[in-house]
RNA sequence: GGCCAGGUGGCGGAGUGGCUACGCAGCGGCCUGCAAAGCCGUGUACACCGGUUCGAAUCCGGUCCUGGCCUCCA
C-alpha cells in the first residue's frame, strides 16, 4: 500500500506522489530557540521524524530540512532577561534542543539552516518581491502587499475581511492594509541587525522559511509542515511570499500539520504556567516512553498530556521489551506498515504491535522479529531488554544478585517470611523480582 | 463575528453503512508458598433530535457542547 497523507491545503487525504520518482523534499518549521524545548515542540519533531522514516523506506533520496529560528523578539527579550548575549543564548538553547530531540529518538534532519546565516538570501527574495510589485518600503520597513495577492488566504481559508474583523492587535500606522505583514524591519543600535538596501535591520518572521526552503529544496517541493498554529499567519504568509516571488509556482504540494498538546485538559501556555519541558520529562521518563506517548494519538488530533498516558506507554514498552527485547529485527510487519502508510495512523500501528507481542510471547519467533523491526520503524524498542529493564547502573547488580541468592536460600528452607522481607527491601528500591522455572530475575519498576 | 477541528465504554484512543479495534484500569479464574510476569474469561460506547436505508455509531439535515486559529505561539 502506498503512503497517503492528509493535505491541509486541500482538506483531504490524498495519495502521496512526489514530484520526482525517487526523491522527496520536506521542510518543517523548527523551533525559535529562546528557551528549552517543550512537549509541543517535541510532538512536531517526533511526528515529522516518523514521517521522514516512513518516506525513507519508500524513496531513495529524502531531503529533510528543519530550520532553527535564531533571530526573533522573544530571543532578544530572553537574552536581556538572562543578561546573556544573543549568540550565547541561541548556541546554548539550540545545542540543548539537539540533545533533547536525540533523546526522543529523533534523527537529525539533513539540513538545519539558521535564519542568521541566510540573511542575503532573504534580502534577495525581498528585493524580488519589491521588483514585482508585491512589496513596498515605508519608514525603513518592507511590507508585503496582501490585497495585491488574489490568492492570499487559501491555506487558512480566511478572507481578508475575516482577518481584519478578528484582529486582536493594533494595526501599525505604516501599513497600507491591516493585513500587510513585515518582510524587513529596522533595528535599533543595540538590537541585532544587518545592512540592507533599507538600512540596518532584521527580517520579519516568515521570510526566513521561504528563503531557506528555496535554497535547500527548490522553488516547489513536496511536503511542508509544522504545528497547526502555524497555518495562520506563518504558513499563509510563506505561501504568499514564495508564490509571488516565484511568479505563481506553488511552494509545497502537500501541507502537513500536527495537532496541539494540552496539559491535564488545559491549553499549555506560559501564562497558565503549565508548560512541560522536555528536559524535565527526560529526568523522570525514558525518551522512548515520551516518544510513544507522543505517538499514542493520531498526529492531527489533540493530545492531552497526563501522568496516566505516560504510564500507559511505559507499560506497553515493558510488555514489548519482554516479548522481543533481545530479538534480531526481521522484516517489519505488513499490517503495521499499512497503518503508518494510512496518514501515519499510529494508534492502529500500535494496536498491531500489541498483537505481535501476544504472538511473540506465545513463542512465535517470526512475530518476535517482526515486532522488533516494526517498533524500530516507529523509533522505539531500539535497545536491548537488559538496557531497558535495568539501565546502566552496573554497581548495584552484584548486590542485588546477592540478595536474590539469600532469598533463594530462604525459599528453599521454606522461610517465606525472610524471602518476602528481602523482596520488600528491593521493592522499596523500585526493584521488582520475577520468579520463573529458570530462577529469579530482576528489573527496575 | 469569521475559519478549522472534535464530541466513541471508568480512562486513553482508532475505525467503519451490517462482522471483538487496541491498550490501561476493574472483575472472575489458571499459574505461584505469596507475589511479579504470563495466560484464559468478562462489562455498560458511539452528544442530542429528525431523515435516507433491509440495516447508521458510520451518510444527510438540524440542535447542543468542547477545543484551536484570527499577525507571539509547535
């Protein structure tokens, strides 16, 4: 079965057909590195990581570009608050981002362009837009002329009147039309800035993605995506800039947007004070558990982040590791792959993994190998069973084995009170014992 | 107000015009010295009201409710 994806541009699920037979270009809007990544950033990363893994199985050459926005007002504010230079801040936060996403099993994109390293490309695109009459200069600011673009609003299905009517922000006086948006704006001497035909300044938010996508993927490419909040205005404006700069050539053929995460039923926001950071989660949970939780709901649905859903994912992984932890990966299961091909239907794919685990636990070696291989396509079950259940702490091992031996002796002597006491002691240390015909093994809870 | 998603059993969460989703929790049992793990069995679901149909939770119309976006946002 071939891959089908829901295209937010057409509002329907479509068979995916790349522009070239063996090569796919995909661009995802990455983080603005003003702070450490939160679980919402992570969902986008994990969803697109999975999409890229699925694409790589089907196409020889997949080019995955995910940008890093390292010039932005929030970054300037954060740097000021921390008494830290902007370069130091973005170096620190983007390094942490790489680390945290790797811990979630996300492979690095092929290209991770930074906005600050592509200023000339942005200036060139802005100049082209001015030359074609799609942008105008006023007060050292360059603005995109929205009413001049008849196709504006096709992605978000908003017309100009609706945008104006719903506006929550005061319209800057220098705009010809309330919907016009900034391509370039002046910087004060203490703000980061670059020389340009319009004076020293910095780019607007949207132009970086248009310029960098063109540089690395060409004028028109296969897939563009990000969180669904980016549909408007960010992606709408990208489409406007790119298509107008490229004489009507579309920016991307398929648009993929992932849903939002709520935290215990509430919107996750700084103002609510419930932002869940990836680094905090990694301190308490294995990256695979977090990854599976992020994939436990379909990517376009909302996902409510609670301790219960994390616990469920942990239990699922325990079971799968028990069923196939040390197996050699075989070929991934066909039903599993079909579920992913169907617009990344991870809940159905996960259901299939449970079925394979049942068969594997019943002694089916083929199911065991298929479980291992299938789960690895999803980016989980990649460790050995030993590593999963016991972790790296080797120093404790000998001591635990000694206690297990003491308990075995007590059991042999029918001294069950002593045997249970030893088990209880280990239990307080979150060590669980499992007796079987072949002896006793231990694992961390 | 405009645009877009949704409302499924105690919870999480797919799907479908007629056939058990799946998982977690619960309950009963097997196994076990007792547990853990594993295994077997087990329950009430498709927001509401109409309509189409042999048959709808699934299609159509209406109602109610929830969430997101409407120039900071993954």
